[in-house]
C-alpha cells in the first residue's frame, strides 16, 4: 500500500518540480535585465532648493535625466521632507536611500578624522578648504568610510558660518551664558564651551522654532541657510565671523554603487564630477547673494568684527584644535593650514 502510494506520489512530485521550474523560467524571462532596468537614486537632504546643495542636487537630477534618462531616475527630497540628516545616514547604510549630501560634521561618528572640518578658524575661506580637499589627504578622506558602506564621491561646499544671536557679538566674551544650537558634533560642542556659552545639539529642521520660542538664543550657519530657513526673522544680530566651514560629503551606498552596470556608473561619475565643480564654483556667490537678501529685510543687523576682536575670537577657540588633534590624526592636521601654523 505504502509502495503504491509512493508510486502515485512520484509523478506528482515530478510534475510539481516541472511547474516550479517553468514558473521560474517565466519569471526570469520577464525580469528586466540591466539594459531595461531603471535604477532609482533616492536623494534626501535637509536644505532648501535655493541653497548650494539644493541647486547641486537639482542639477544632478537634470543631467542624469538628459544623459541617462530611462535608465536612471534621481528623486530629490529637499528641506527635510523625507528625513533629517541623522536618519539619512542610517537609511543610506541600509540601502533605503542611495545618495546623500550630509554635512561633514555629522560624519564624525563614522570617522573622527572628519572632525577636522569643524575646527574653528582653521580654514580662512573656501579656497583654503578646497586646497585641502584636493590634496592627497583630502582625497583619502573621501574613501575613508567606504568599508562602512559610505562611498564619498565628492565634497560640496556650502560656505563659511556666521553667528546669530539676540545681542551683538563683537567680542567672544559677549556670548557668555547664551545657548547656541549646534549640529551633532563634539568639536562644535567644544567650540561653544570655549566661548563660555551653552551648546545644544539639535536637528536643522527644529532650529527656527527653537529660536522663536526662546529654547535657544543663537545658532551658527551660513548665509544661505540663514536666508532660506528664515533664521534672520528670529535673530536680531548676525556676526560676520566666518569662524567655521560648512560643507558636505556627497556619498552613495557602496554596495549600490558597485552593483551598477559599468557604463551607468562611469556616466554617473562624470556627471558627479561636473556638478561638484559647478556647486563649488557657485557656492560663495550664492552665500553673498543670500547675505544681501537677509540684510535687505532689515530684520537682522550685521555685526562686523574689528581685527582686534577677531584676534580674541581666534585665541579663545584655538585650544579646541589641540583638544581634537590626536583623534583627527597628525597626517590630516598637517595637510591643512594648521600644518603651516605649527
Ligand atoms: C545643511 O546645510 O545641510 C544643514 C546644516 C545644519 O544642520 O546646520
């Protein structure tokens, strides 16, 4: 009886296997190969479309449409509409999004070497930053977290940061006791502590509300972010301190990038190089334009620093370099203007 059942069972099993194989064959023949497949690049970011990053992202989308339309689609989500920076770092690691341009400060948790970009008064202007980024050491930083799933494709500038406050900050001593919003960065925390002020780490999208409600007194950011986030409405004084750099690592998920067909990856690399050059060439002009727009509103007064006050600011913040130099590494420190100072 058992044998008979088995005999009956066998042809059914064979039939079932055939059916599964045919089904798989149909699926495979229906699945688009790389020539037909559309690769979607989700690119969330936190700034407004008018900022250097916002304009860069849009230009990237445009060029991809023109040159790889039908094969690659870039979806841009600006103004924190999809997620904040912390979440986007996680989302990139998990492959939920494919491209990000998060401020370099926020990569300190992946490598302490990125902390160099936050050191106050280390870089005088964007030209100095660019020299460092183009150096062998700077290029090494691009790939330093590749094994953690983040492949750096380029550095994008925003600009130099300014301090906003409810009072004019001429001398650093004026900032004592004030509460400043900072990005999630230990260097920036040390910088505010060096001013005898109170640091408050906070997501970018929450800053306006916090200033308006008085939860914080001040913040530091570029003219383009001050303009597009309307911080000037709730910051009566803006000190043109140019005390720090705000820039981004344009990064992709390493695995996603490696598995792209070669011809697509090569074209995307060319587009990224072109857009990176454009963003960095235009960033300063955008910030100057946004500074003029802020000042034209009459809602914020510009505080310009005398050479003597500037010296005090530099002297007060200089110990922060020594505090982080070991973590950053001597090779990186030496490749910046700090190498010339020592
Ligand atoms: C950005 O420019 O991407 C945001 C910077 C910040 O969090 O202040």
